[in-house]
């Protein structure tokens, strides 16, 4: 497998060739393009991939442009999607998703965890246009909430609709704007 195109452009993609030996010779199947995005699509510029095998299941791990897309196309998100094969061993084209495949546990499956925040009402101190507070709890790795006024402390609130004993709380801070990465700033 190899990535073709320019990683900072939307034409970046994954193709493959086949061989009976790691040293070749290699032949390119008729449809060697297996992972592709499109300009303006939810997934742009997938590439730099690896393959994971678990039992009989195969997964492609790759990165793509962040979503919403950064101006230079160099901010990335890591993705995992399932691979399938034709009876002749050729790889079916992979539809890059915003949902991925979820956790790939080693050994026994992890306990099922309930996401109490999914789909609940969300409010925030402010929201940048195009980055509403509801994105913080939509379960989509391709979206995010961003505060509009980063010069003041910001907050986000999720109404869980009841009282719960919480065993685990997970918050992921991604794509911190460049000006917030300065050493004298602290994110809470």
C-alpha cells in the first residue's frame, strides 16, 4: 500500500499493489485505489496508512485532514475503518467514515459503557460560528465545539436529564488554536 498525491491537498489517497513476495515483482489491480476523500467532503485527504489484523477482521488505520478543515491541510485526525476483500483477494474500496469502528480491544471485549452525554442538551459560554456546543456531545470524531471568545475563561455544560453515579468521565481537548498553545496560557 502507498499514499499518492500531496498530503496538504485534497488529492491525497491510498492505492495498493500485489505480489507473492515482499520484494516483488508487484502488479497493480484494475482498481488499485482503495481509500479516497474529496474536496469539501466530510473526509478529505486520507493517507499514511497501516493495517491491523484481529482474528479474521482487517482494519485500515490512516490520517485525514481535520474537520472542519484547517487552512493549510496539515492538521490531522487518526481514523480506523474496516477493510473487506473480494473472493480473489483484491481489496474493496474503503468508505472513509466519521464514526470509525470503535474500540479494538486486546483479549476480551471491554464492558459496555453508556455515554450519558450523547444527544443531551449542551450550552456553552460562547460558540465560534460553525462550531456549536452540541458538537461536543454528538459522538462524531469529525466535529468539535470551539469557543468564540478565547480571551476569557470558557465553560461548557451538558444537561444529563437526571442524577447519576458516574464511574468515569472522559473529555478530549483537540485542535487547540495556535494562540492558546503559548506557555503562559493554561487550559482547564
